[in-house]
C-alpha cells in the first residue's frame, strides 16, 4: 500500500515537472517569436522614417523652387508692364506729332516694334522657358510636387507613430507574457504598414488638412 502511494506521489511530481517544463518551453517560444516580430517592426519603422525624411526634404525643396519661380514670374510681369507702358506712351507721342517723318518716324516705329516684341517674349518664350506662361506652368508644377511630397510625409508620420506604439506594446507583452498585447501590437503594425504603403503609392488621400 505504501509502495503504491509512493508511486502515485512520484508520478504526480513527474507530471508537475513535465508541466513546468512545457510552460517554460512555451514562454521561451513566445519570447523568441515576440522578439522576431519586434525586430521586423523596428526595421519597418526605420524604413518609414527614411522615407518620411526624404518626403520632408522634397517638400521643402519644391516649396523653395515654387517660391523662386513665382518671384521670377512677378519680376517678369513688372518688367513687361513697364515696357508695355513705354510702348503706349511712345505710340501716343508719335500720334501727337504727325509732322515726324523720315528717320525720326522710322526710329520711333522700330522702337515701338521692339517694345511689343519684348512684351510678347515676356508673355511666352518656349525657347528659353522663361516667359510668364512657362514660368507659371513650372511654378504650379513645383507646387503640385510639393503637395504630393507633403501628403506622403503625412502618411509616413502616422505610420511611424503607430510603429512606435506597436513596439512598446510588443515589449510590454514580453514582460507580461501577454499574447493579446502582442496581437494588438501586430494589428497596429499592420495598420502602420498600410499607411506607409499608401504614403509611397498614394492610393487614397487622408482626410486631414
């Protein structure tokens, strides 16, 4: 009888040891899996950060180019207005002096013609690309690229924030041995990945100002 009881006690202890060993193995496996997941999320965070920095630089660069081009456009416009006024004044002067003939009239007519040609060239100059029409088109192109880069950066900003929260949740899940926290972190990381992809391809526009 005593031998039977001793055997049962031994079996119970052995089962308890096996159970503890299984639990220790499960905890070790969970921690390894969580560490790998956190490593992947950290890598994605680094990529999103690099893309965000590049988008921010493009936003600044294109904004500067747009401002410079608009300033050049304004300078052209002022110069064009001044020359157009000069041409009008010279035409009025010629009209008020019908007695002008010969060389004087020819010189005045040539100067008026040159003024009008310059005004037309300032309005549009496809050859140099520095006419008002070309400058305005170029400036608006820079603005469009600036807005595109700014929209990309907004997506990357949200993605980085969610990646960071996911890493925090994953780290806490390892300490607390909480699978729900790890799955929540993975869900946030998945959402962050979608935002990062949307930042790169701009499939949809985020409803933000």
